């Protein structure tokens, strides 16, 4: 009997030859579970065989009561001009800036989305977008961050409290993630989600890349300049850069649903003063549980607080829903990421102080401007030296880990400052690559010129 080769038989042959994934078709089912042409998607049609990679193994072993990790060669996954580690607000802005400036750019992020605590932590308000400049409310978050906020404004229910004479807008997290994806892809930034940088690659006193872990194992990425936007300074700490460490409150955000159906007067009478902060979605509010000051680098503490915060939130919402006026309320979401506010701060070539931030002064190397939490005071210039390690080469930092004193942390860790310092670090990295020099030797005027061309506000 003549046998007719089916598509599945052909895919098996391709898979055996290691070609299956490359030739497999992309099928997206609709909500009915049907694929193209309305055909039913069965388990057999969705499962496809693939080849198994037999990669070399270098397992750790026990010797004399100690766990020993043997020497092992690492596959170089990619070489790039600029490598950004951490895809929060700062890392995202750095990557888009560097790529738009012409640098081959790559970003590695441990979660499956950009935005960090802005999206994954559901801290939805973009604080410090404006400052009082010469008696006028002035937007200081421009450039990459400003464009992102402008794109939100083009969609219904994506942003609130935006426009002239308004500051600190609140964004919808799904809209923010979508728009961040869009701008990253438009800039052609090579992106790796679900990867965790675990170590640095050193060449003398310079960082030349990172080692990262993923489902594919341990691999390496080489880069001319690395930007540490992990938030916790993981890369500069691993490389041995001088830094300080602080404890800060670690909380969790949750979202309440059906808020517009609740009777706030009755809830206030029962002791509930607020249902949380406004969102673009009228029926939803986001609520902050501040949490105790603790060590955001201690995995036991992170685990304990994750359990405790989630339980406290659940019990609070359950109680509210059984209170007169709150019957319609329900727990819509708890943040996937715990709210770590501050851990490591770089000891940079310039430590920016709170006192300096409130003085009417300028720095010759200003590359970003921080705003006022409530638009009540002037913007504060951020010098390039605050992003630059004292001795370590090949690396910059941005976001909540840049070099500042403890009194400035409450301003420096906010999303507004993360966006502006990230933009600055990405631009500086791109200039360093183009001029084939160390980040510490980069031409400040060139960096400032590029930032202004990209729409940044420098005062």
C-alpha cells in the first residue's frame, strides 16, 4: 500500500535533523480554541517533536564537605556594543537610547516584561515627572520617558493625569508593557527575557560582559560597554566596584476591583479611609502595603515577606468585602514583584547629595535632571560622575543604584529619575562605543549633544 507522507511525518524528519523549530509554523488560536480557517486545535496538532540538545555537563560536586564548582568553558551567546542588564524603567530607557544612537544593543531581563516595579510591581504612578523651573511647572522627564508617556496618551484608558499643568501621571500596566515592547522592537534592541545575570566577565579592571543563566543553561555575552540597571547593583557588585548598602521598606502592591461600585461613605465609617490610588481603569485602584525595613538582598527575607504580604492583603480584602459598603470589592491582583525600594548604591566618581540637589547650581557634566515629587521645587541636575564607578571600567549604572547619599534616595529611586538617568547612561554608552573609548573618558559635550538630539531635558 502506497504511503503518503503527512505534514507531521515531514516535521518529524526535520526535527530529527534539528530543523523542526525553524520550519514550524506559528499558529495563534482564537478564544474558541480554533486555529486558522476555523480548524479545531487538538492536542496532537499542537504538540510537535523536537530534537534534544545534549550539551556538556559540568556539575558541582562535594569534596571535603565543600561544594566545588569545576572550571568550565562557556558558550558566547552573543557579542554586542552595549549590553543593558535589567529591563526596568532605567534599563529600558538606556537600551532604546543606545540603539537609536546606532550602537548594537542587547538587553537582558529576568522577568517577562519591561518596566520593573512600574509594571511588575504595579507602582503605577510616574513620580517626579515635573519641577518648578523659574516659577513655571516644567516637564523634566522627556526624551525616551517623555515619548513613552506621550504614546500612552494616544490610547483610551492608558493614562490619567497627563497634559499641560499636570504632573505625575498614572498609567495602565498592560498599556505600559505593550508600549515599552513596541519602542524596544522599533529600536531593534536584541532582547532576552527570562534570563538572570549571575556573574561578570572581567578583563583586568574592566567589565567585558556577563554570565547569565536561563533554561538553556549558562552562557556568556560579551560587550564593549555594560550598563547595570538591575536596581540592586548586581553587576557592579559582582565586579568589585565600591558601593554602600542600605535597608529600606519592602512592601507589596495590590489592585482592588469593583471600586466604583463600593460605598466609600459606609467603608469610611467602618474605618477604611481610602480604597487606594486612581488608575486609568475607573473600576480599579492600586493599593500600597509599605512593609518593614529589611534587606532586599536576603532571599530568606524576600521569601518571608512575600508570604506575609500576600496573606495580609488577602485577609484585608476579605474583611472589606464583608463590610457594609464593600460587598462588591474583590482582590484583582497582587504584584508579581515585591517592592524592594533600595539596596546597593554605587560609590561613583561623584556622590550626589541631597544638599546639592536643592542648591541652585549646575554641573559641567549634567546628563539628566531629577524632578520634584509634587512639582514643588526646582529640578536637580544629575552629573555623569554619579553613573560612573570610581575605578571600574567598561560599566555604567542608572536607576535607583546611582551614586547618591541616603537623604536623596527617596527622590533618586523614583520612576522619573530612573527614566532620565537610564536615558543618560544609554547615550553615554553609545558615544563611548562610537569613539572607541572607556566610559570614563567619554566626551561629555558629545553625550549632552546626543541627549538633547534625543529630546532629553538638561536644564
